[in-house]
């Protein structure tokens, strides 16, 4: 699909509006809200013994990484990569992956005294960058298949039966979360325009998101937390339907994640929202930087002081404030050489419209 047609399809999702050099506030809103939920999700992991926190973690799962992958797919092209595309992928994904792998290893060394560095075993949170490289490279080939989304789902279900696909190079997660990326690409093609432009789509989307959250309250004790990361071969999934039916659990997760993610994108306001839209350009800054703060907090046992409901609320509020701080212009200016490096030897300008942009932000200018 040509870039102009893809932009028109994204505009249909956003309800039209100005294009060109102006950022689309709808997608900035999506980035910021989803990024903030990622920070909250990581911040409360040590508090999931509490029913309310566990429910929040489960209820927002589809609004975190599935939405992240969907947005990246929405701004990706299935055309054979040009030199400019390869340069952008190296600058905005591969180089930050190398840089942040070293920074994570350095922080772990400072906190624990142990040096643990391995590019093949991504540090906490960095698996997404590694997977994004594969997704961008694989998309032009997957797009040639008669039914790309169905093929990606079948691959995600099948990979759980292969022990060779584990955490090394994020192989299992890369394949398991690929359907969300492909779904985002299909949105950019306009395949879901009939839904996004339907008169009753917004109320239906609201019911779907609210209904899924309500269901999670009643299912919170039945959903195994080990199911959500999809980081390796099937394990506890087989305890429900047996080894032969373990794929059913992942199929349900993918169906839930895809449906709720699409409805969430449709529900997010298309207009500019004070603060939210302004900070939305820092989505990848939120994702890459927050882990250092969460790891330090865990190492020093700060979660042990949040043993009552008011402590849980404080952690959630603190995580939201952390996300806002990391997306702020001063932090972005300070961290830009790490998150959005410019490699002059690769030649030419990087990013879109003469500005640097991450794969998370590309195409939105």
C-alpha cells in the first residue's frame, strides 16, 4: 500500500484532520496512555497479591504491549525496505537496543555487583526492540501471503509447541506478539475502516473495553500470570485443556488483545488533550527509560512499604507521574542521543519530514 493511502487509512481511524507536517493528536494520545499503562503495569508487579492490583494488571494487559505493537504496525510499510528505511531501523531500533543493553547491564552491576551482559538475552523490556526489528523485516514477506493476519496468528499458536523458541533473542515473544503488529498494518491499509467509521462503533468499543475489564474481575483468580508474557513454550496452559489444547489459551489471549486494542484505539479522543497530547511524542522515552527507575525501586524494596490500599494507590499515582516526567521535553532533550541517535555515516536525514523519529513515532508527522 502506498504511503498516501496508508496515511488516509490512519486518518480514517483518527476521524480525518490535518496531515502533513502536523502531528496527529489521536495517535499521540494513544501512545501516551498506553505508555503510561506500561509503567503502571511494571510498577505494580510486586503488589499483585492484592485483588484490586491484580485486577488492574489483568484488565489493562491488552492496552499495553498489544497496543504498542499495533501502533508500530500501523506506521510500518510492507514495501521492500529502501536504504532510508534500513537507516531508520538501525538508528531508531538497533542502535538503541545496543546502547540500552549496555546501560541495563551497568545498572545491574551497580545494584548487585554482578555483570550480566548478553545481546542474545534481552534485558527487561528490551525484547520489544529486538522483536520490532524482526517484525519490520518480516512484514514485506508476510504481506505477500493470502491471509497475513491469519498466518501470523497460526504461527503464534504453533510456536508454543517448539522448545527451541524461548527467551533467547526474544524468539517466542517475537512470534507470539506478531499478530498485533500485523493487525496494525492492516489498519493502515484501511481494512478496518468500515468499523472505525461506523456510527455505533464508539459505543460498541466502550462496551467491549468495559466488559473485558469487568470480566477480568471475576476471572482474576483463574488467569495465570505466566500466560500473559508468552515468552516461551507452553507450560501451565496445558493444565487447562491438556497439552494438545494448550493453544486455546493463547488463542483466547490474542483474540482478547486484538479486539480490546482496536476498540481502545477507537475510543481514545481524536482531539488534542491538554498535557496528554503534548507528552505523547515521548512514547518510546517512557518505555525505554522507566525500567531503570522500576528496577532501582524494587532493589531497594520500596514496594514493601506499600502494603495497604493507600500504598497501592500511591504506587499507581507515582508510576503515572514518572511516565509524565519521562515524556517531558527536558527529559527527551537529555535522553535523545540514547533513544534517537543520529548516525551520520549512514548518510542523509533520518526520521520523517527532516526530524528524527523512532519506529514508535514514525509516519506521524
